[in-house]
C-alpha cells in the first residue's frame, strides 16, 4: 500500500516498487508515468550521443585542462578520442540498448503490475538510473578493436533497418485505429466534421507524397539525360504508391459485414514511402557527370591557369531569394528523421492493449476482469474509481493510480524492444551508418549503405502493405466463406441426426 505522505511516496518510487507520481499533479496512472520516465531515459541517451559526436562540443571539451589531465590518468596513453567521437557513441548507445534488452527479458509475459517483475518495470527508478550510468561508465573500460567494432556495426545496421520497418508497422496501426474510430463515429450518426477530418487527412497525406516526389525529380533528377537514376528511384516508389491506392480503394468486408476501405492507411503508407525515398536520395553520394579542364593564358604576366569544373545531380538555386544547398538538405532530412523517430517512439509508448499487449488475452480468458482501454492522453483518471485505493488517491488529490493491477495495458517486452531498436537507429544515424569514422554532427557525409537501407525499406514497406491488402481482399473472405459453409453443413447434419 503506498504511503500517504508525499515525501515518503517519492522515496518509495525511487528505491522500491511503487510507481512514480508527483505531489503537484493530479492522480496519474502508473502506465503513463512509467512510460514517461523511460522516454526521458531515451532522450537523455540520445542527447548525450549527439554531444559526443559533435565537433563543436569536442573542441570545447578538449580546451578544458582538467579533461586533458583526466585523459592522461584514465585514457589509453592519454588519448582523449577514447571518450569522444563515433566510438564513444557506440559505447553509450550499446550500453543503453543492453539496458532496455535486460528489462525486455525481465518483463517478458508480465500480466499485471502487482507481480515482482511488474514492480521492477514500474519502480526502482533510482537503481535504474545507477544501473544505466554504471553501464555507460563501464562501457569505456571494454576494449573495442576493429573486429569487434565491425560486429557492432553490423548489429546496429540490422537493428536500424528493423526500426524503419517498425516505424511503418506502427504508422499502419495508428492509421488503422484512426480510420476505425472516425468511421464508427460517422456510421453511428456523429458529426459530419469527422468525415471532413478524414478527407483532409487523406488529402494532406497524398499531398505530402506528391511534394516529396516532386522534390526528388525537380531537385535531384534534372537534367534527365544525365540524372535519370535519381528519377528511376522515385518513379518505382510512386508506382508502388499507385498500386497501394488502387488496392485500398476496393472495399473490404469486415466480420460484421460492413464494407470499409483502408484508404487512410494507404495514404499514410504512401507519404512514408515517399519520405523514405526522398531521405535516401538526399544522402545518396553525389554523381559526378563530367569534368572539364580549361587552360587560360595570362598574357600580362605570362602564366597559365587551369579551371576545373564538375556537374553533379544536386539541388541548385531555386529562385533569387532562396538557395538550397546539399548540407541544408541533409540537415532538413536529419531533423525530419529525428522528429519521426521521436514520434514513433512516443506512439509506441502510448500504445494501448489493442495491438500486442496482454490485455485482450486477459479479458478473453478472464471475463470478470475489466481491462481499461486507455486513450492516447492516458495520464489522468477518466473513469470513476473502482477500488478503495483509487478512492483514497482521488480524495488525496495526488498519487499513482494502479490501473494495471488486474491486467497490463501494453506489452512491456515490446515496449523495451522498441526502445532498443530506436537507440541503435539513432546511433547509426549519428555515426553515418557504414562510415562512422567520418561522422560529425555538423557535417553529415553521404554513403551508399544508408541510401540502400532507406530505399529498400521504403519498397519493402510498400510491398508488405500490398501483401496485407491482398490478404484482406482475397484470403480472409475465402476463409470466412469456407467457415460459414462448414457451419451450415454442420447444422444440416445435426438437424438430420435430431430427426433420426
């Protein structure tokens, strides 16, 4: 039973299994506060990694005399690069990834928060912080030679690619949930504004797809006879988006005999595919078309000068007021990728029990248990209290509400695995994927591996959604028809046996 004293409650959440709560806030659900604190851990780790790979931060730190003395004392032969740069990012990121992997294993198949493993997930925050800091510090004492570093690079490369697919899967889940909720509101006689919102969302998504397609062709694909490769890639993506949209416009008959079109999912997938295509072309190594060498003779001083020019398929001056150069495009790509990564991680954190958690399983196996369906804004208690503890918390005005005492609201293991993949994805992005030694936060270099990772992920995601639509259109209706025919035949047999 949690303490009635605020200070004692803070100590309990730091050193014991009680969930985190704030005295200055209204009663909060433990499922919300727990995910919020893990988000803070992830953001701090990502920010620390950004600082380690930043050339500006490195120059400032190396100017500190005490840091140089620290390097002489601890570092290998006074080498301060041991604590900074891409190797340090690998150390911090892998330590954070192992941290989330440990909790993913510990919380595997946890069904309610009142168990010991559930308490480990929701409490002990001071010890978790010490564990994470200890893993960060301990990672610097582990020698990393070239063979080991190459293995870590391949692992991070695979995890970063998987996270791109996880992004697409979670975006599909988000679009499906919005489509279902908005469609139900429209079909139940709700406001027509929901229909307008749905149409606007679809138009904005397809408008975003067209914008990225135009940018790929107009900025990176001209002149066509020389830069045709930069047109072929977005053309394939556009073709896949057209196929997705055509298949999505065909209505799908659900189990309740309602016909719905997953056009919202198709619109979001199209926007994501075109964004990945643009993101891949932005980091594609520049294509040098031709080199011209001219020799001019200066008759006044009798000297020869040579002029060398090259033409590459990159953005040029758009108009007289604005100029988009390569580094600005890479910076915009990095910012959008970071925003999308954080958004996907946040959505994975607020994921309710309708996808991969155990709530539905618990509810089906134990019908007397009420599984709470938390919304996206899940912090505050929306329903009336059902237990004496909740009534006491509401009366006190602060504290943590144990809304997962009977059944968890999300999968703890999937939650930590998402953070694991996101951490390694951020690591690979900051360290320039396959060329980490050249990585600096201020100057993003272009290499082929991240280009093919993002482009292949875009096409694979589109094909995956096509397969999903094919299953919804062709496989599931046939299975339902076979099931109904079997049930009819079974009914006829039972009626005959009864007649006999």
